[in-house]
């Protein structure tokens, strides 16, 4: 799940696999596969980074579990940061 801020100021959590598309017209709107949509304060780029981080975290967790390791949330963040640094990718500043 990724954390986003609705235009009303409330926070919400959205499953990244439920996102169909994100548009900026001028407000950022997240369209979900069920046909609903949510206007958020984050930019399209910020939403994309959060989706990327969530998916990368899932991949790292699966990799570690497959190797028989124990998956700790802090360790996942550290691994994700290392991967992003090695590929010169920006990492979102906070965990969601």
C-alpha cells in the first residue's frame, strides 16, 4: 500500500496494483481499476515514485524470502536505497 494525501487533507492508502493511471489536469487524479478516482496533493512524479518503491520493496522481500532470509521493514528500506543509489534513481524521502 502507498500513502497519499487527498485534496481534503485526509490521508489514504491505495494498493499500487489497483492504480490504472495517474493524470495531472491541473490537480493530480489517481484513477483506479474499479472506475473510482481520488484527487491527491502529490504530483504525478511523486505518485510514480511511491508506486515504484512499493513494487521494488515487494520484489526485494520475495527475493529475501526465497533465499531463506528474514525480512525486516528497515532492512527492506536499506536494500531499496542501495539499489536506487547504484542505478542513480531518486528515492522517495519517506516510507509510506
